[in-house]
């Protein structure tokens, strides 16, 4: 397993040997980061589809994926507005 696989593992748990409060803080920060990444995943996925359609010179696919990207960005903006950040 290379280092990028280890960092991407969904069952990874932070461990801090010195202080259990640090472990709780690290777990909280990790949870917040995972939530933010989950919110951004539709945008990243749609952007990847846009690039793929563009590179394949698929005009209809590009238009469809640009619509998906627009909806994903709108959803992310609405979530941030709702969450206050």
C-alpha cells in the first residue's frame, strides 16, 4: 500500500499517544474535514466529467456535464449558506 492509499482509507482512525484530549480534537477535525470533502465531491466529480467530455470533443456530453457542474456548485453554495459558512 502506498502513502496515498493509506491517507484515503475510510476506516482510518487518528491515534495520539500522549493525550486523549488531542485524540478527541483530532477526531473532531477529521470529521469536519470528511464532511467538507463529502460536500465537495459532487462538484469535483462533475468537473471531471466536464473535462472528459471536452477532451473527447463530445459537444452534447459537454453541455450535459456543464449542467451537472452548475447544479453541483449551486448545491454546494446552498449548503454553505444554510450552514452559515
